[in-house]
C-alpha cells in the first residue's frame, strides 16, 4: 500500500474510533504510535469519562494484520469473511 494511502487509512481509523468513543482527536500525519500506545491513549480517554479500559488481543491483532496484508496485496478493501472461524470469543 502506498504511504499516502496507508496514512489516509490510519487517519480514518483514528477518526472512526474517536467518533465511537465521543472523543475529539487531532491526528498528526507524522505521528506513528504502536498498537500498545494507541490502546493506552484510548484507555486514558475512556478513564477520563468513567468508562472501563479496553484490552488488546494478540490473536485478534495477528488475524487483523494477516487480513491487512491480504487486502494490500490484492488492492481490495473488504471484511474478512473467515473472521469468525479465525478468532474465538
């Protein structure tokens, strides 16, 4: 995926998460946070609003990364049709 497209997709995800949490975020184009930092930032905002923290799932992240690579190689954007059989819970 070209860097510009990857940056746009990352920004879109951040905006969607912020909208779901009722949070206003300023997305810095040069900022690149690790998944752990991202969850930590979200949990800080949730805590400030009296909401419980979220936990990340290594197995879910692994499936998501594999699906992301699949979409990048095919040039398509789609939901993973096998997600329910690839993760539990």
